[in-house]
């Protein structure tokens, strides 16, 4: 059985190809806006047995990359955000993610900036496919992580035991509160939109009031926040919620 059963349901259907194998294929997100590179990389990596999907913007990358992603192959020149900024955000929110930067910027200074921004490896375009595949194999191997624990600030969550701690103290949370917290903490690099939270934590056919979401967030804050300190969950008005202080 694949691990992290609670998170399985949060994976988009498109990416949720559960083979039933003991070892599910590593999930790779290619972030590349060049139509001459992205789609062919997806085909090549899929043919190699990986689960590969393409994001052509930083916004798409944010929606596709999560805790279940093993490797992000990241072009630095993206249409909607500097790839270095995306790299920093991913590194801050997903410490176990492997990041392979792929870019036309061959200058040594850019290479250093990429590594400083949290990239694990760096490949300059044009590159040989064999070299890219070799780097991907290393990154995927390095990124293998069986841990089911996640933490953000003083909050730690273990998906295997469904244990939640705040400042080291065990906190009792109800099942939906746990699912909501797990969704937020495994996506702590981004704001998770309200609709996505409702779809994933309740279900797509749920017609209840969206107030239910706010009530569950309120309950989590009551249980996890410490007096006099910023909340562990930030409200982004009109959008959704992000794990972490403002
Ligand atoms: Ca580009």
C-alpha cells in the first residue's frame, strides 16, 4: 500500500494514477513555457515510467506541485513570475521537494542564484537528454522520503497516526479538522483557494454552506494558536487560507 493514505484523496484525479504497486511511480512536475521543450519532456519522462505533468506558468505550477511531488523541473524564465521567486517559495513550503533548475541563463552568477534560491541541481539549455535523465534519476532517488510527518512553525502533523501537536503538546482535532489541516500544511508554499479546500476536504458534490469551512478554520485556530502570537493559519481575503503566520 502506498503511504500517506490521508493525502491520497487530496491529489487531483489527473495525477492520481494509483497503480496499486508497492512503489508508486515518482511524480514529476515540469514547469516550462517553451512549447518546443515542455510537452516532449513530459512524453520522455512518462516513457521512462515517471508520472510527469506540465505546468506552463508559475500559477499552474502552484496548483500542480504539492507534497506528493518528488521533483520539480523548473525553467527560470516564466511568463507570470520570476522562476527564482517560485523556486524560493517552493523550497520554503516543501522542504522535501527536489528542484532541478533548467534554464537558458548559462551565466555562472545565475547558476549561483538558482542554487541560493534552493535548487538542488542545475542544467543549462541546450542540454543533452541523456544528461537530463541522469540528473532526474539522481534527484528522484535523493528525494525519496517515507516520512508522513509535516510541520509548520509550532504545529506538527503526522498523517500515519493522525496525531497533531502544537508547541509539542498533543491537540485533539476532529476528522474534518484534521483533513483541512493536512491539506493546508502539505500546501504551505501557497494560498489554498476556498473552493479547493471545500472540494478536497468535504467533496465535490457538497452543497453545504461555505461557512462550514470558516467554522473549521476557527476551531483549528482555537486549538493550535498560542495567546499573543500570530495565528498559524493566515486568511487571504477573497481567496482562501495559507498555513503559516502572515
Ligand atoms: Ca521560458
